[in-house]
C-alpha cells in the first residue's frame, strides 16, 4: 500500500501541470543581457551530479522539461561548479507530505557524508500536510530562521523561489514575497547555530563558496526554470 501511495504521489506531482518543454527553461533577452545562466536546460541533467558521485543516479529524471526526483535514493543533486555570491531562481512543486530543499556552499569528499553538514538549506515542504514548526516550514532557512508567513501554493502546484546571497547577506523570496533575511557573518546567526543541531557540525556554514544542492529527502519533487546570476563580491 505504501508503494502504491508513493507512486500515486509521484504521478500527481508529474502530471498535474502540462507545459511544453520549449515554453520553460528559457532566458529572456533581458536576463541574457544581465548575465543570467540556466542551471538546467530542460533536456538533460548536464552540469549536475549526485552528491559524492561522478554521475546522476537514475532516480533523478528529466520528464517533459522538468528535473524530477521520481523516488528516494537518487542522492542529493549538486552542481558541478562551485558558486559564491549569486542570485538563484527556480520553480518547484512537491508531492503530498513531501520534503526537500535547496542548499548553498556545499562541500563534498573528505569524509563529508551529507550536504547539510556544510550547506545551509532553503527549505521546501508540503506545508499543508506536514505541520512542522515555523523554522521547518517552506522558505525557512531550515532549523534557523522562520519565514514571515506561509505563501506556498496548494500541494502539487508550482511555486517560484529566489535565493540571493551577497557578502554574507542572504534573502529568501517565495512567490514574489521576501519572507526570510539574515547575515551569515552576524552574531545573531552564530548564536542561532550554536543553539541548534548544527552546533555539532564544525563545518556548517563555514564556506563562502561551494555547490548548490537539490535535496533528495526521499519524496518526489520537481524543479524547472533553474537559473543563476553570479554576483561580484566587491559590489554592495
């Protein structure tokens, strides 16, 4: 029964919205002029690999222009390139009672078993059916900063997210609203980490550059329109 339910969730996730691939995963002329780049071309998973692997595991598939974790076991997906300061945008939709996330400045190898040992996480969650605490809701900096309010779309619908990281200052947007803001170098951030489960992880949030990760939390999740604008650290 559990397998049937997971399969049904995946079917709903993959089939609830039909959009031709050529209509998504594109950059406008203005975005190209500003320096935006696609991190997902809508056709392949080129530029990504499963965490601590050289390739992308088969649970991650490109289906109708959507980068999809069809079931758990694909490993967290990480960019081949490292990024420091950036403006990142993406669309996502989650399955019933689904959990996922997008992490930044993630490090691999050297005994690092999980990306969250190093990388702070923009939380993705089915808020409607997983009543977690505020710091675990969609849009939160997971376990550290809660969103100002819940702006998620109904389960199975696409949400638009944005993560801006520059000179240690970070902002989270969802569906056009700024919902979280913090400074990785601040005393407040340090105190929150010290009072959290990350206190036992000496490398957590200690890097100013690293991979961007799409989390495999075991639940079907889909991504599209993943694009990045690399920023100049010297500018405010």
